[in-house]
């Protein structure tokens, strides 16, 4: 301490003021308190030195405590400085002198402010101390060795020389502590940010998990204890309560366990996949299956999961998600049905064309045989009936594919069903009781009356076949006002909003299994023995209902019978009086000339014979080019009978249009094995042409030619 103090005085250099200190000296190891005066001087060769003078001895009676405190202040590492009320430095201990250096000459201002980085803090320190209060703070200060951080405490005191109030400032260098604290704060900030980020990620993960369990069903199957966990979303989808114990859905034996609500048709495949899943835990579990809801409906799910193995390598848990794919399955079924219907429509159209051509030959030749002498009427009648049955079969196939030609009109359904009662009783046979229920105020329907009768008859016959030991067939009709789309049970479509009349046919027969019910409307599907049915009856009804703007609903269970609902749209017009059936008789011609354009040689030969038998003169051609050449070179025919489908790319309709533009006096009748839609028929009628559907008998052919030659509608 002595060396430090002397070095401080010497370093001040000559010209500085004297410095007086109270020191304790130890001559003969006995303490003596003296007041020393230190004067900086220069000696040989400009060396700085100090002249020390003993000013006086301090009486030993002086307050010993004050001397000890003075000595402690001088020796302390704590920097102590005394400032006047204006901030002028009055005194400082060696530690403060070592930090800041001596008071610079000519500094009569605020010495305290020159030490602090923020001068305003010096004002605050002085004001606080002068008011009798104390202040404790950390500040950045300027020292001889650069900027440091000091903890500064300021209190009010007195100048022992003048007695005036002074500010006593004690300082502690806390630069390292401050740096450590700042570093700790930075580390804490980083830690807090990491914790916050991890918490946020955890919250996000939990939120995503919650969202996942809400939108996707989760299962967790404990194989050792045979416990099953199902997420709330899956329980809600299956219509169970949130606190439902899913273990109740498992069998007791985990090794051979199956889900009790699994569709019976999916059990075998599920057990096979579970067995493989447990034996090959590295291979994920994947399967599409159906689960039964609490209300009894089945929903499709795609299951995808994995096994968790124990130390022995055996599976201990099975976890995964179940995604509800019911809507996708319904859409796939609808698309499949649409593609199937379109394919069947294209197939049925081709079959109808070729088959109707064959039936035209068969029926036409039967008509020609009927005109011969000594004809076997029994054989001819059998041939005609078979040909007409073939035509009906073709129409049924076209009805399913919705390509038949319908002629809808307002129909009094009450009168129609009541009138069919006698016919139904005659056709259904013994042991079958038919009950008709029709309430008052029944709406009229807009449909093809012939197809309505055929549909009711087919459904009644199906009901009869389902009751081999007899039973009851109930036919009822009622109005329905649909405000929103309604799915049709057992069908593939929904009933759109509108007004409909339901024709319900219910039997007390054997009923159908779910597998049979799902295929009931497929064409050619039948549960009858081979040769007892074509499998087109219900498909025809289904296609007719769809084409008419309605629908079909099926309800059936084994042992409870079957109900079929045929929905047809309400008519906005009142039905006309039924004129009754008309029996067509052949009308012979008067030797008129007819050109026959038909590419099928067998059909051409048969039709020519029929036309000649009806007293017409006939020319013929197999293609449009030949027909135009024959007609142009010879006498013009009065009428052309042309097939719609011709070889060479030009249709019969296009050829007739071209022919009539050149020879407008020629009448035209078009014929086809394909059925034509209403738009085509109206277009033909608008151009004065007539259409004849194959196969046709002699009476129908003669009637059409008679009307066309006379230009009647």
C-alpha cells in the first residue's frame, strides 16, 4: 500500500499541489500517527521524486476508531471519493486515485460527471445525496484503463474541513460480474427461446395430433392384454359414446381375435391379414374393410398400421389409423354403375340391331307362311310368339340401359292399377292373394303407360316367384313430395326434389340376402334355375324408372319378404280418356312403286316378299350409291323404305334427306333395329318422314306404308 501511494504521488510529477495524509508509522514496531506532507519534485537528470515532510504528530488520544476507519479506507480496494454539492472532487482514497487518477488541473466543474458515461446520472447522484437519500446503481464509467462497469453507492456526508454537506461515493468494479450476468441473461434468453420454441412445437404437435385424431380414426391394440383403444373420432363415426370401452368389440383370444362389428364378408380376409401382421411386424398392415355402426349401417375404412415389437422380437402392440372411405366407395360404385350401364347400353344397342334384324326375318317369313295354302297355323303361331318374345327381351335390355323409346303422357294410375287387377290374378296363379290399396287424391303420373303396365306385371311376377307355397301380394300407391335429395335403399341413385307417386309392391315371400339385394338390379342376374328367367325383369324396371325421371327402392331381408317401390314423376296435366286397344289389320297397296334400301340380304329378301305380298312393286339396293343410281335411272318410286344404318359411312337419314332434296315428290319411311330417341323421331316427323321399328309384322308394315303414301301424320 505504501509503494502504491508513493508511486501515485511521484507519478503526479512536479508542479502539483502538496498532498497531506494521516499515516501510521511503526518506529521500533510501535505505531505513531503522523500527518505527512508529500511534495512532488524533480532531482538529478529530471527524475521524478517526492519530498516527504512530517507536519505533526497526532496525539494518541485522538479517536482510535476514526484512525482505524481512515486506515481501512486508505487500504481498501473499494473506491471512495468525496464530492462537493456541485460535484467537485474533494478527496479520494488510493483505490479511487488508482482508477481515475488525480484531479486534473483547471477542472473546476463537475468532476463526477466527467467520470460517468451518462452525465445525467451524476446530477441524479448529487440531487439524491443532497436530499438526504441514498442511491445504489450500476453505471458505465470512464477510467484510466478504459470503460468499466461500477456499482455506485452515494450518500450525504460532511466535509470535515469546511463542515459543508458533501456527497460520499463508494464504487465497486463489477465489470466481470456484469459481463457474466449479461452472458447469463443471454444464455437464459436463448434457453427461454428454446423452451418457448420447444413448447410451441410441442403444442403444435399436440394440436396436430388432436386434429389427426379428429379427422382420422386411430387404433391402439395391446396384444398382451387384449385391450383396444379407439380415438374419439372413430367412436363418433361408429356412433358410439366418447367413453365407450372399445375392448367390448374384441374377442377374448387375442391371437385369433376379430372385430365383432366387422362385416361378415370381410372377416376371413381380416383374420388372414392380422395373422400375417403379427408374424411379420416389419411389414405394415393394410386393408380395406367395413365396420358396422351402432345404427346398423356399414361404413368403409382403409386401415394402415404397424406392429411394435418387444425385446423378444414378437409383436406386442398394433397401432395405426382408419380412414373413412365410404364416400369414395360410393363414388366408385356410382362410376362403376355408370360405366357398366354405358357399356351395357352400347352392347344392347348392337344386340338390338342385329337381333331385331333376325327377328324381322323370322316374323316376316312367318307372316308369309301364314298367307300360303294349307299352312300349319299352330307352327306359324308358335314362331310368331317366339319372335315377339325375342322382341320383348330386346326391349327389356334396352330399358335397363335407358335406350328404349318412351312415349310418356299423363296416366291415371288409379284406373290403370285397378284395371290390371283381373290380369294379375290370372297370371299369378293359385295360392296368391292380390290386395290393391289406393287412397283418394292420387296424382296422375307422367310416363309411358305400356312400360308402367309392364313394370307392375314384372314386379308382381317376381313376388309370385318368391312365394312358391303361396302368399300375399300387396300393391299400393301414394303421393310423395320430396324437398331434398333422398338416397334410394338398394339402388344406386337418389331421388331428386320434386313430386312423385310411389307404386309399392310388397310380398310375404322368402326375402333376399344382402348379397342378392346388392345385385338384384343387374341385367341377367337371377336366382331362378337355368331356363326359368332371363334376369332382365327388375333391371328393366330400374332402367325404365331412371329414364322416366324417377327411381326404384328395394327393401328385403331373409324371411320377411321383399318390398319394391317404383317412383314416377307427377304429371302437371290431366290424363286423357283411354280409347282402348286397337287391333291392326293389314292394308294392301294399289300397285305403288317402293324402293327398298337394306344392307342385310336376309332382311332385304324377307321385306321384299312382304311388300310384294301387300301388292307393291319393289326395286331394291344394298347401299346408298346403288340406290341413288337405280332411282335416278328408272321411273321414280313413290316411296323409299330405307334402313337407318347403312354401309359406307352415310346413314339412311342422311341419304333420304339428300334424295328428297333432289326428288321432293318421293315419300320416305325409315326403319332400324336400333331404337331412336324422342329428338330423332321428332326431327324425322318434322321433315315429313316416318319411322318403323324392327321387327314389324305385316299389319304394322302395311299401316305405316299406307299412312306415308297418303302424307298423313
